[in-house]
C-alpha cells in the first residue's frame, strides 16, 4: 500500500546507550582469554557486527582461529553475568522512547536490525518494555549480519513494504552500508559508537546529532514516501 512507512532501527548506540557495558564485557572476555587489555577505541569499531566476526577482528593477528568461538563465548558469558549485577545500567537515550511512541501514533511500522542474537535482543527489550512498539525483529540468528542487506530486506518482506517506503536508522557505518545495500534511505545518528566520518563513509544519506532533527527528517520522509 502506498501509505506504508517502515523505520528500521539499530539498537546498540542508537536507541540504547550500551557503550559502557559492551566495553566492560569485552574487557572481561579478553582477560579470560589471556589477551590482556582491550581499549574502547578498538571495541567501538566492531559494534554492530555479528559477534564471532567482531571478536575475530579484535583478536591479535596470531590468535588461533579455532579459539575465536571461545572468545565470543567469553563475551556472552560476561554480558549475562553483568546483567545480574546490582550496578548494571544500559539506559535508553533521552528521546528514544518518545520517538518510538510518536512514530507508532503516526502509523509507522517499526523494525529492528541488530547484530545481537534474538536472545540478547529480547533481554534488552524486556528490560525496557520495547517489544510492543515493533512489528519485525531481525537478528543474526537466521542469516548474514551487517553490512549484508538481508535483515533490511527481510524486514521489508515481513511488513509488506518497498525500499522507497523504508528508512534505516543507526549509529555505525555498518548500518548505513546495510541500508544502502538494500536500497533504502539511511539516517545516521552521531551519539553512539562510530564517528561522524565513519558513519558518512558507510553511506549515510543524512547525519543527525539529536532526536529533534532525526524526528524532523522522519517527518520529511513520511511526507514524500
């Protein structure tokens, strides 16, 4: 139908401020693997990728390939442990929930495209009560992750939308490249993991620095979709 509109959201660094917890989980994983320290400036570059690919990029060049899945497991175990700790905090960005509510009220369809597995996505959404906003949930459980277009294409297929009716919103160049590869409009946000230059290099059609301008861009897209 011509009036359908689909906003596909990344999660980490876009809706949820997970910068501290992702870094802490990666630090724990590297220590358990006997790899020592890992700097945030390195960790932030792989957020959004499927986990095994992500840790493979971070591991030393001489790290045995057969141990990469173990390193990924250490990361997942660290995250589960941290969720049970009393000081665990993974807040929504200010303005995120209000934007989701605004879009639902205006008749948008909403989707998720994340490098998380479905189990990890559900943990975040249950904590913040976000499931009710979304119509399609795309994770790395059933196919290639970012920057492959599969998740965006599947989100459009599930919602009956076409490329001209969809936008991809994210904080990394991987999000922008995935959206571009699927032929949709890409809206980058600068408050997450990647720098503005990295987001633009990924193929952002627009780059936004707060939810106010992002909302205005979504209004403009809806008017012409």
